[in-house]
C-alpha cells in the first residue's frame, strides 16, 4: 500500500474538475477568491481552495449536458464495470481519505477511517449491488414501464459526513445514468478533491462527474436555480434547504433534501436501563455530536430521572476529548468556530432555562486551550418546551426528558418539526416495535440494531424529502416513463 498523501497539500486544491480535467477557475478581479481550510484541532489554515462563480457552474453544467447524451444510454454492464474500477481505486486510497477527513473536520483517525472513509466505500458497494438487479423495465398491461435517468443533477453536500454524503449522491446518480455537478462543503473540501482524483483515475467519462468548490450563496444557489439542471440533491440545514427549494421552484426541478433532526430515544419502562442509557450517550456523542440523526433527546420514565442522569454522567466520563491523532481520543473537535460558538450558546441557554447540568458544561475541556473542543454535556430535567429540547445543537449535548407513560413518550417524541430518525429500547420486542410504528421519522432503530447501508435514509416533515442509499437512492435519480404499445395487439 502506498503511504498516505499529505492532506494539507492537496495537489488540486485551487482547481475545479470539469469535463474530465483539472481546470483553473474563471478569472476574477484580480484573481479567483481563495478560502482557507481551517484545521479544527489547531484553528490554523491547513490548505486553501478556490471559490467558484456562477460562470464556473455554467461551464460544469455544459460539460455535464454534453456527457448526458452518451452516459444516459450506457449499459448496465458498462456502469457496473465503472463501479468496480472506482471501488478498486477507493480501497487503495482509504488511508489518504481518512487522513483528509481527519484533517478537515477533526475526526479521530480510527473513526475517520473505519466509519467516515469506510461509509463512502460501503455506499458505493451497495449502489453497485442495487444496480446489478435493478428493474429498469417492467411490462404492465400492454405497456412498458421504464425508468430513465432524470438528467443533469446538482449535488450539494455537507461537512459532517463528507464521504458518506458524497457517495450517497454520486453513486446512485452514476448508476442511474445521470451526469452531475458536485459542490462539496467549503468547510471540509479536501476529501471531495481526493474523491475527484479517484474518479478520474478510475476512468469516469469526461463530463459525467464535475466538481466546483464554492460557498452556498454563490455556487450553491447557482446550481439550485440553473435552468439546465433537472434535479438538486441537497444535504444540510433545514434553513439552507428551504432556500434551495425556493430557487429551484422557478424551473420546476426535482428537489431531494436530507435536512436537520432532533431525534428522540425512548427508553421503555422494561428496558435494560443501564445499558440503554449507556448506548444512548454513545449514540448522541458519536462524531462529536455532529450527526443529523443523533439521538439527542433521551426520554426516560419520570421516576428514573435521577438514575438516568447519574448513569449518563458516568458514561460521559469515558469520552476522552483530544486531538484527532491522540491514542486515547474518542471525541475530536467540532468543525469550526461557528459551530463551537453555537454549541456554547445553547449550553448556556440550557442552564439559563433551568435544566440540570449532569456532566460537562460551557467552555473547553481542561488542557485543550486551542482547537474547537467541546466538553461532552448532559442535561437532566429538561422539559419539552426548552430550547435545548427543540433546536438542533449539532454537538455532544444530550437532553434527558421525563415521561409519565408510554403514550406521553410517543407524544413528546413526535412533538418536533423534524422527523429524520428515532430510537426505541425495550425488552418486550412487540411493544418496542409497536412504538416504532407510531414514531414520525424516516428511520427508527429498535434496541440498537446494527446500521446498514441498505436501509433507506431520509426524513419526514422538516427533515426533508426523498430517500438515499441502495435501491431507494437509485430510484430517486430516475424518471418513470410509460410506453404504450407493448400488448399482444401492438
């Protein structure tokens, strides 16, 4: 295996990948704008990227539209062969990918490799598996019902699970026969640049995949409003998602969104309480709390509130916060100063509104004066109307809420504008499954069942629309056409 490259010196950081080549941004006055990529562990720049313009989006879309004429009619075998080549290069460069993700967003190195980089590979593998047997054509009552690529698609991805979300969009777009323009997060762009290198080495045809770096108000909005883009797939905040939808409305393009969450975790009265609380803390704190489906609201029987707080506090002590390359580190920094400030503000609001601090609190952990490090925090005696019970914090902050009976637990769980994920713990499996059916969320996990990339992922309500992963993600990049004239009398 080749040694990992230095993620602080990406060779194509100030270029865009358009029409099968690395190209310079269109000139600006006096030169293209550059943006520092900040290492959240040091608060110092580790690279700089160029910020694109609407003109850069135009030429990427033009390349994608030219390529659509041929890629849209490529065969299943041709697409599967391309996936095999991409996966071979991706596996070889896993260490490079882990290093880039760790540097750009602060993930501990083992997590960056075994969860973050692995997720990208796993989604590509699952998409290839779905493509192998996907029913593109189906005869029905004298018709042929066929599924065809939706067209040129715009993909806008976040910083918190960069490869997971890029693979969840690029993979099914390729499998469907779409061509695309990707705008990765400008906060964590290094892994996306590496991914473009992987696709180039694997031989993706020119124009099929294009990458333009930039910010949301410039490149993101240019993608959303572009008349030659037929679909936008966006992952990010609900606020940004509504902007994308409004801009896309003028051209009546399809909009696929995976947005925010405030996921409940109901511990039923018969659950193994200590184990359920421990796993609830781990689920909330994973990825430094920067997961949209994190179980951030822990619902417990009212009489066990103090016990839950004590158990959660003990579990929190196991989460060592430190630099991404630290041998004992379980939680790295959060991604940016903006995120750090937001989390600190919400922790203080929790205290001011009367929640009981069981662990953590404001400020940095001891011994970490530099870096966007947050103390993993647990609040007890949280009421459903408190700010920390309603707003997505996107940090390692857990709110424990009491309920009087299971009906009230379900009502509290559903009392949110979000509906991305939910969790249920209980020994009576029939009861736990019955509760799961009543939770208004796109994913519901019962008793810590293993996560799988084959599960459809997406939300209800303000958590978005559409589904990603496997055959469900592939379906969302396809149009349905009915061709009449396939009956016996045709």
